[in-house]
């Protein structure tokens, strides 16, 4: 960004370190660029690692570069009064995800990888009461491996390939009923949406391939997922017919059944199959249009009970003021935290925001920051003051010029 180098040099002269924390000895430097079109996106990334430790490692993975191209498009452009096979093709989408990455290591395994994953996604008219969609795809991954290890990893020379295919079918239906509330001024609509899906990815031995990120190991799947959504919406009637409709209450329940887990061989008398996933539960309420209360949790069906949960509330008014409160409890990750977010719109162009994150597990404030944002026509200025647990205090000023960019 413009001005960063000079500002960083002055900061280093004054405090004998750069903008990043002085205890961060392994620093990742990333440059990204992206371009979007209707239903398509092209992204590029460069990532290098600066190792400042006394025992500098030569095994850090650099990305030089990563290019992704993804999107979707109907097989045929829509026409009026289309029927039969053409109508099916018009409603079928060709979806693609393509990635090329060049991984480099000074010592160790790197190389170039091209991952191609085209899919077809089409609606299936099984019944007028069911909304069904099927997705089928193939995946071809090609590797040109560079092995700079002291001892060869044994990948050999030439191009390594991996071929996979995947399939998913999802269906749902809706049951709906209207209830007229007393005085006939409001209508409450209750909607129940059961849903069912099946996903299949075959098992493929992949140990002959290098393992550099998650794309190199695609897990087999043979999973049935199911869920039940409940929605209660409110809309006006009579003299309230002009009132905007809004959501009142909702609940969501979902779970999956792993067929591979149910059929796997046991490793001994103490081993048990556990094909059922945790039940994901979400409930929300909107007492008034400007206030939301949301609860999320996961319940283990094999005796461990509630695994984690979070409570979120948000309030906003017509002036642009907002208050957010959140409590998160994830014992497996040692997270027991309260987050507060307050936003005040001072004038049409000036907004203030305060963020406060406090860990109850360690009785420490992980983040406290104050942000002022001034946004007149053609340009904007943002001032941010923040403090973190490691006594890292920062003050940042960011100028944004329309059509030019950012200056820090």
C-alpha cells in the first residue's frame, strides 16, 4: 500500500521494530489480486515466508503463485416457451472450480499442481411436491513434483495424476399454513421444511501423492444428511397491510449418517462404530424487527451431551446505531469468550465503532479497539486504535481515494 514502506521505516527507527509484533519470528507476506464477473471469479495470490528464527527452517512452503478460476453458467441460454430437453438444459448449470498452484520449498517437496473440478447441477422433477437437485462431477488433479529433500521422498519423475468423481442429490418439501391473529391485523405463516441429501465420493488411495494442503487428500464420503427447518413469519393485514413482513421465530435441526463408518471393520473389543454425527441445533427469535436473538449448539448422541454453544444478540435502529453481544463456549478449543460491538452513527458521514473481546477462560481482553470512519463523497478516512493481550498497541490511519486506492 502507498506510504507503507516510509511509515514502517520511521516506526522501525523509533521503536527498533516494524509494524508486526516483535515476537513474530516467522512472518507470512501475501499479495492478492482478484477480478469478478457475473457468476465468475479469477483470483491470484503470492505468498512468501520470512523466517527470522536463530534456527532458520528451509521447509516453509511458498506459493509462487496460486491462481483460481471458478464460476457457473447454464448449458443453454433461456428462451420463451422452452420445453422438453431444451428446458432441462436451460435449467442445468455447468459449475467449475479450477486451481493452479506452484509450491516452492528451499528444502523438501514442492511442485506444480493443476486441479480441475467441473460439475453439472440440474433440477429433477420427481414430484410437484418435492424440490430436488442433483450434482455430479469429475475431478482430475495433475502434479509435477520437485523433490529437494536430502533423502528422496520417492515420487519419481514425470506427471502424477489423481482421478475422482463425486455425486450429490438433495431434496426437500415445504408444508405451510397461515394463522390469522386476533383482531385480524396480523397473519402468522408457519413453514416446515424437511430436507434430505446424499453425498458420495469414492475411496482413493492417495499416499503416492505429495501432501502440501487439503486438496492433496480428498476424503471418501458415503453420507446421508437430513434436517428439519421451522419458520414463523409475520405479515400485516387490513390497515396493517402496508407493514413490512418479517421473520418472528425459527429453528433448525440437522444431522448426518456415515455409511462408511457404519460398515467399517472394528479394530478390537473396545472399538465402536459411531455413524451418527452431532446434532446441530439453531434457534432464533426476533421480538421486534430491530432485535435478534440467536442460539447455536451441537449435541453429541453418544453420551457426551452438549459440546459447545454460542449466544448472539444484535440490535439496530433507523439511524444506523447498533449493539452486538455474543457469548461463545467451545471447551475443546478452550474458548469461553464474551464479545461486544457498539456502533454509533454520529453524523451522516461520521461513524464510531467500539469492539471489546474478553476471554473468561484466561480473564484477559483479547481485543479492544476504537474505530472512527469518515466517509464523505469521493474519499474516506478511517482511524483505528487497538490493544491486544500481548500489550501490542496500534494506531492506524487509512485514507481511501475513489478510483485510486488506499494510503496507510
